[in-house]
C-alpha cells in the first residue's frame, strides 16, 4: 500500500497501478504459504490478497487524484497571478508597443516564444497552423495574436488556449478603458471650449448691443422727424451715428473673433 501511494505521488497512474500489482504479488511470494511460490492454499489468503490489491488500487487512485488537484490548483494560482501582474503593468503604460511586448512575454512563458501581436489585421496574411487569438474588448476588436510554433513540440495548439485568450481579453479591455478615458477627456475639453465660446459670444453681443441701439435710435429720429429738426440737431445725431459706427469697425469685429478662437 505504501509503495502504491508513493508511486502515485511521484509517477503516473499506470506506474502506480503496476506498483500495486507487483507489491501484492511480492507479498504473496514472500509471506503467504507456500512461500516463494505463486500458489495460495487457504481461502482466507485469497481474500487477503484480493483485499490488499483493492486497497492498493483505491489508495493509488486517490493519491493520483490528489496530485492532479494540487497541480491544477498550482496552475490556476499561476494563471491568476499572471493576469494580475499583466493588469498592473498595462495600467502603468499607455504605449501600444509596450503592451505588445508585455503580452508576447506572457505568451513566451507558456511555451509560445514566436507569438506576435498584429494591430493591422488586414495587412498581414494568417496561417491556420496555430490558433489565432483575438485582442478584443466589449465593443470592438483591436488586433490578432498569432501564436506561432511552440517551443516544445509536445505542446498541442489547444494547450492553455483559454488562459492565453484571457490574457488577450485583458489587454483588449485595458485598451478599451484607455480609449474611453481619452474620449471622456476630449469631450470634457470640447465642453469647456464650447462654454468659453458661449461666454465670449455673450460678452461680444453685450458690447455691440449698446452702440447698435444708439445708432438705430439716432437714425430713426432723423428718418421720422427730419423735416422738423434743426440743422444743429441733425448734426448732433449724425455725429452720434458716426461715433457709434466707428465702434463697430471691421477691425474690432476681427479682434473679437480672434479672441473667441
């Protein structure tokens, strides 16, 4: 039983099962009468040997499952740590080349040193020898990762594909987040510019409103009461029109437009 447990702990399931069978056979040869033969005289010895074999197989199977569970747990912990590390590193950089380098390093750690990230999908032909992973966010796709040939020929194209796709999705979500931040910043700047433009337009309109009112008032008096006005009064009104019109010269308007721009 100890031999089968140790074999299951450090070797494959088939070797552990073979160790269980050999251990029971050796027990039969060395300890069950008649010794040093494969014969069994007593019925209880048959039951003993069968029970020992069953217990050894069960222990071997349980140890093998425990070992597989520990390996899977270690694998999941490694993948989670890698996702966390990649997320932190992506947040520290805004450069696309840096993002591509980080992702390719992660791919190399999982046996794909020839992986490359392609941003322009239409500019590169693809082969179907290895899977193509999509760098995607929730709303759009940013590029394609071509895994290339694995460093170890025993690695199948589908090995760890789910984790590698998770790495690509993490990059896609980060790119989408950065894009949303830039869009929000641009929208905020545009709103500030529009607010400033409205303020300047309001100020310019206020500055032009008084001269225009005075000019229209003087012109209206001359138009409606011209025959009854004296020459001195008409001269004063004409001077008012001239003074107010000088405040509305094209030079002042141009200056106001440049300030608004």
